[in-house]
C-alpha cells in the first residue's frame, strides 16, 4: 500500500502499467486508524488493486488532486473533519466529483447511512466488514464507473463526428469568393441549431440563407442536412424565392417532430440587376447598409416554417449599389432573456448601429468584429450566434 509520502512518485497516473498496457484501478483509503488502512490495503493489493492511503481529509484531498484515483473508501470519523463533509467537498469539486465514494464505517445506524448517500456516496459498508463484501462492492462500482466512462467517450466521439459533419456542410468565403461574403458562427454548444448557406444559382446570381431551428444541441443539429438538402432542391430557376421557402416548409412538415419549427431568411442577389429579393419566414429581416453607411431594416410579418401547411411569407425587393452591404443574422445576436420581451428591440438597434459603425471595415473582418462588439466574450450567451455579411460588387 502506498503511503501519503510515497504517493508523489508511485501513484502518478499511468504508474504500474504492465507490458500489455493494463493499469490496475487505483483506490484511495481514507481512515484515521493505521490498522484499518493497512488491513483494507492488504485486502485490495492481494487482488491486484493499486492503493494509496490518507489519515485526514486534507491529506485525502492532496492525494486526489495529484493522483488519478478510481474509487475512494472513506471512513466517517476522521481527525480533521467527518467523512460526510469530505464527501461533499469531493462532489463539489469539478475535477473530482465523478470518483465514486464508498463509506466504510463503524457507524451503522440508518441516519448515518442516509447522510452518506445524501453527501454523494454510492454505497455504505458497515464495520466490522466481510472481506468478500468489500471486494464485491468495490468491483461493482468500478465496473459501473468504467461503463460510464466508456459511454462518455463514445458520446464524445459521436459528438465530434457530428460537429465535423456540420462544419463540413458550412460554406466558407474561400469556397465561393464571387459571392462576396464573410460569416461569424458561434454555436452555443458543440453543435448548433443555426444554419447558413450560400449558393451560386447562375451567372452573377447568388442565394444566401440563414435559419434557426427551434431548440439547441444535437436534436436541432440533426435537421441541418435535411434543411440544406431542401434548400438546394427548391432553389434555382424553376422556383421563385417564395416558392423555395414553401418547398422547405413542405419538407419540414414531413420530416420534423411535433412542435419543432424553423425561422429563416432567404435572399437572392442579382448582381447584374443590382437587386435583392428577400423572403423571411418568422425571422428577423436583414439589415441593409448603403455605401454611405446608412443602415435600415424592414418590418416583418410572416410565419415560421414547419408549422402550417401553407405559410405567409414576407417579401421585399430592394436595389443594391456597389459598396452596399446586407447582413443576415439569427436572434441570438439581438435577444437577451434577462430583459423585457427578450430585449429584441434594443438588441436590433444595437446590431444596426454596429453595422453602421463598422461599414468601412474590410468585408473579411466585419462579421467577427460586429459579433464581438454586440456579444463580447465575457457576456453570458443563451443561444447560437450567427452573422452573415454580404457586399455588393460593381
């Protein structure tokens, strides 16, 4: 059994690994009685476990912070604090909270058992104990922990794959430089529910699409590919901008679950005609900034997609002169749930002013700059953040 003094050299993560790469589980024994520490340590060591021991709560915390323990056997009566307090401290520490704690104590009354479980313990063994019972319970909880860690790693891999798949579907300015755009996308989690896309529909004809699927995280992100496929299916010369959105609506109704919907803004930019065709579906309208730096928005009255068989859409056509810019965004940039009505009016005005203020910035910098100003890094964020900036060319 490794003592407190020996721990710094012998019980580092990765110590005592055999040639096959197997590391025996490391168990911390916390007891103020040396005889008890030695007895439990010998029992576990005989079965191939690695052990380390602490006499006090403070020594135990020092060991836990320097060694990767897999399980803790904890007495209730210690020299500097009781085991319930120590267990609570361990469970409140982000780095230690996942280590299972088994109480091993001479206090065998119902109240003590309940206190141990309330403090975060996974089991409670009364002294004097039977060696086979200790070993059985240690093994059960180590197997449970191993299963949870494996499940967590599998989830991380799946999430990373989904995140990479979502990123691979995002068009970047280098992919389509003729579309003259920049984008800043900051999902709230590893994967987001906001969507954007940029399409070439013809000679000097481009489509820009920004949408927000209700909900967050993996559930919303699964719809990204379906929505993008529908967008590409219903874009092009066979469909008007409004018909494109109606097509996405039909696809949403046939594929999404109950009560899930999509708000979206779809813009076609006819470079040769110097004209925008804008269609919104329950989504904030674009911000148009003239070459002289004057910003304006549009009143919007429209339905989200995926709710009704046929949707009422808001449509505008506006001229675009060289040097003009327009900005598509999602409501994470203009909403603040801490403010009345979500603060949308004030948030939209703040975003509009930022678009005006930074109109002279190079296009490749402007989206990131505006998002950082409107939602600085230190500000609490409650939704995905997405801003797509487009500049009219001559």
